[in-house]
């Protein structure tokens, strides 16, 4: 009876109401029956509704009142048809399925491009290596297309996403790469910067049966293909999604989701071992609810206030933040169809209601990215100078990077100056205003995390 009743109920919003994805409103059918539901989109001759319980239903447009049909005609948008639960699709791409070609580039002589990517390299490598690189890149693009959020980015570089490769980690750092990292994504330039060694290529096998492994870059590639959500969603979601995707093995032209849970569990155990040491050194590890509303500045610094009101100063505790973001995303994507639908609602709501300060934030981020590039170049120049002078690095406890003690009178390169966050942006663009869409309206946030903890324990993810 409920299904029959739902098919007859027309969803009627006030014609004057402002459309916003995921907002619950009162809707009424021609018989005067009404309910609270959210309009999710139009699919053919039907509209998709989400009830207060979190359940969704498709309702024929013809069953709606004339004013409701006018509202949908004026304000409606297409229903997202992405696959939204389990994401268990295995994918593969044949060795000769991807076409690529060399293109002219004034800065990089070895520049090649495929359908969706352009890769610039500072040194020549074998054609077989290029084939493997583009095969895995295009496979990853197709994999992201089938993901719950799809490819949420528009390439800015002549309709292709760009990656720059240096020959090795040393030159990668000289050009501004972070020490110890496999690659970095620069949002303002929509560019990934990495080196050949990170992909499994060394000088001795540039031309001898290379075996390319792009799995080390899947975190950054996820950021690149979710660029539309940069600055408008919390750090836990951006980094959690990237961590989630990074656990899918991407080798030899295949993606096998059956290995995803085991890889995620292994990574969680490594984080747990790290946390046991960290607790003795710098305080308790964060819980998922601690990062749920954590501003980006606190995320990056590791200093935060937990849900008990305690101030935690864990400057070396950023690794668990990524893990907690992953756990929230894993719960939303795997606990039920309704939870993944709520995640979709949240993402759409953020894109619909991106704050007017977004452009200012993007400008500030561009300045910050430029500063980070200059800072990495500055550190690279110091590293090069230290090597030339045979200086030994100084390791200071609590610091992430080694330092060098240069002799007095040494001419050092000028240190770049960090941009200041404009006063109007001090509150930032946090995306916290729609977090209630991630759980049923009848739940409290505490109930949401209690259900999450119960589900994660069943999946083998124990929290400290």
C-alpha cells in the first residue's frame, strides 16, 4: 500500500521557493495528500524524491498538480544516474585500446597526449612506457566516471588534464616537489607534478621493459578529477575520497575492487600502529567526529579541539586525519543504498549553494599554490647548495624536514613570503552548512557516528 500511495502522491513545492538540492519541503498531490520530501531530480517522465526516512521513490510527473509541474519545468534538473552503491565494478583496458601521440611543446620536448590527458616529461623514455602510462591514466578516468561522484572536473589545458614528469626525485625536489612524496596536485593550475622513479622507472630501464605503476598517484589523480569540489567541501571528504580511491589497485590495465577492502584494512592497521606510538608522544588520536567539522587550517596543523572540548596539539598527527576521512567515506559508500544517496545529496547541495566567496577563495588558493611552488624551489636550491658544500643535514625532533647549518657569509637565496588570508575569508568555505544531509533528519549527529562505529567494527576497522 505504501508503494501505491507514494506513486499517487504528488510532490508539490511552493512555486516561489528557491530551488536547492536536498532541501526538504512540503509537497501535495491533486487529492490534497501531502508529505515532506526533497526533490532530487527528473528522470524522463518521473521525478525522484527523498523522504524524511531517507528512502527514495520515483513519482510520475503527470500525477503532479499543474503548479508542481510548472515548478519542475522552471527549476528542475536531470537526475544523476551514477552508480551509487557498492561500486564493485571490475574494469580493464586492453594494451592497444588507448591512442596517444606526441605534440609540440615549447618547454618540454617529450610531450604526449591521449583522449583525456597530456603528459610532459623532462627526459626521453621508451614508447612502451608511454603506452603503459596512458593505458593506466585512461583506465583511471573511466573508473572515476563509474564512481559515485563521477568525473567532477573540467580540464583547463586545451581540454586535457596535465601531468608533469621529472627524471628522478632529486630533480623533482629542485623543481619544487615535496621531499618523500610521490607527487603533488596544484589546484590553481589543475596540474599533477611527479617523477619517473615514483612510477617505477629508473634510468636503467627507461628503454628496457619498463613496468609502470600509477597506483602511487591515484590519490592526486582523484583530487584532479574531483576538482569541482575543491574549496566547497570539508577536508575529511576531499582527502577521505582520495584515500578511498587510492586503495583500489591500478596495475597492468586492470582495476579489481575485490582487493579494495583488504588493502584498506591493511592501511588502517598501519595507522593504528602509528597511533599507539603517537598517543604516548602527543596525546589521543582523533575520532571520526573530531574531523567532521574540522576547519582546513586545523586539519593541516594537526592542532584541534575534540568533541569533548579538549585541545589536542598533535603536529605529527595528520596521518590519522586522512584515515578518519576515509572511514567516514567508506561508511557512506558501503553501509546502505540510502547512505550513498545522502552523500550524493550533500555533494549536489554543495555545488548548488557554493558561497559567493568562492572566487575570492580560489584567488587566495592560487596565490598560496604559487607560494608553495616558490617555497619548494627555495628548499630545492638550499638542498642543492648544501650538497655542493658537503653539509650534513641537521635532524631536529618534532620537525618534518632536515635543516642545514651554512657557514657565516654564505649567500643564500631569498625566502618567499607567504600570502595572508584576506579578512573576508577568515571563516573560509567549509561546507559544514549541509552536513545534516548525510544522515536521516530524525537522527542526531551522535546517532550518526554511533551507527558508523557499529558498521565499521563489522568491517574490521577498530578505532583506538
